[in-house]
């Protein structure tokens, strides 16, 4: 009979890195939307996370936001129109013919609520994993973030 450590090792070696990163990321996004909705940002949906994800849309061109999200400009413009209609962003003319996205007061309030929610999530993960392991996890993820692996 396999020990729990052997079972855990089998699970982690059988799962590919994409799943190991995707599942927690999706859980975080679902929680963000749930708590944002509960805080009065009722219109926000999971699809909006493509625009609202770090570093956020404020001061960016729609093409840049589309590139960050891995989406077409047309799809991002639909999300931007939705967010503009709900009062989270405005689009204005920038240099040349390019449009620039700016967060409204409501958009900034949603952003700071997201920061609060993410801090709560980090504290829960720190408690679950223990401070040392959580700090190692963040350090490793930052190493990947800052490497050619993600480009």
C-alpha cells in the first residue's frame, strides 16, 4: 500500500505545470469576482478579468491590453465597451490616432478592492502553507516571472 507521501508525489509528478498554475489562478479569479460582486461591483464577470488583471488597463492602449490578455483587439474592445458602459473606464484619444484607457473613480475603487481581496488570499495561503513555504512559493514564482520562461 502506498503512503500518503508517495501518493502526493505521484500526483505532483503526473500533473503538468499548466494545470498546477491554472487551477489556483482560476480559483483566485472566481473569488475576486465573487467578492467584488458582494462589495457592490455587481456588473463584473470573469471575462472582465482579462482587462482588469495586473497591471490593469489604466493608461494603456487597447492593443496592449489585448496582447497582455492573449486576446484579439476586437474581443478586448468588446470588454472595454462593457466596462465603459458600467462606468469603470473611459477611452480617450492619445498620441496620434491611438486610444488610451483610463480608469474612472469606480474603476480605481474596484482595483483597490481587488488588492484587498488578494492580500486576504495571500494571508490565507500563508496560513495554509506556513510562512516559510509560502515565501518560497512567491520567490519561485517571481523567479519564473522575471525569467525568459514567460516571454
